[in-house]
């Protein structure tokens, strides 16, 4: 019960004045800017994922079980069918014609999954959500361009290229790694410190 914020502040001040505190690792400005970009990109990707889940929910609400017969609601067949439904197509026979030839689901199963009731409200919501996804994907493309510029400006291209030689690390993963820990490993006494920072 003797510990207070004021006492802690005094103690920290004494340590600082005595030179007993180590400075925190603050990456250079270019790395911090790269970090802003990669973290924001991750947030926008999460928003896109959330919007895609919303499409699934809207279709389920209309009793359209398309997700049970296609592997990906963002695939070619599903996208064509959803776009046709948004445009007002209600005839299941016409919608089934949009089926891709290599699709493993039979025509009958696809037809059965489309026997729901899409209202005007559902159409409006689907159209709005799809527009939201498209705008977010444009933002992601702009962020990707800026990340590439930032890697060039900070002369991190070689570091990014070397990181991609690690199995499982692609170009995007390399940018994320550099954004979070930088390229100067002298900041970390050993790998445990690096892992702790990360």
C-alpha cells in the first residue's frame, strides 16, 4: 500500500538522472512511416473481410444458401450470380446458366441453393456492401504503391528481397517485418530481445 504514482515518478527521475535508464528503441522516421502504412493496410483488409462476411449474412437472410455449394463467395461463379441477383434476376434457371463449367457442384444443387427470396432491401444492401469492398480494395492498392515507394525511399529493397528468401515470407510479409523491427539489428542485444520487442 506504500506504492503511489508520485513515488514511482520520483524514483524513475532519480534513475534517469543517475544514467541508469536505457533509452527505448525508436525506429527511424522512414521505418515508422512504413509501419503506419502496413498497420493501416492490415486494418483495411480486416474491413474488407468483414464486408465479405456481411454479404454471406445478407444471402443467408434471404434464404439463399450459395455459400454451401461454392468454395468461395468471391469466386467467378458466385460473383456473377450475386451481380445478376442485384441486377434483378430472380429466375433460378437463368442464374444457374452462370455456373462455371469446372464447378464441382451439380446444376441441381446450385439451383436448390438459390431458391430464396431476395428483397429490394437485400439488393440495396448487397450493392452497397460490394461498392464498399471495391473502394477499400482501391485503398489497399494505393497503400501497396506507397509501401513500395517507402521501401525504395528508405533503401530497404535489398533487405526485403533477402527476407523473402526465408520459406513462407513473401514480399508483403517482408514489408511487415521491416515495418515492425526495422533493418538495424544492432538495436537488439540478442534474439530474445528482438522477439520480446516484436
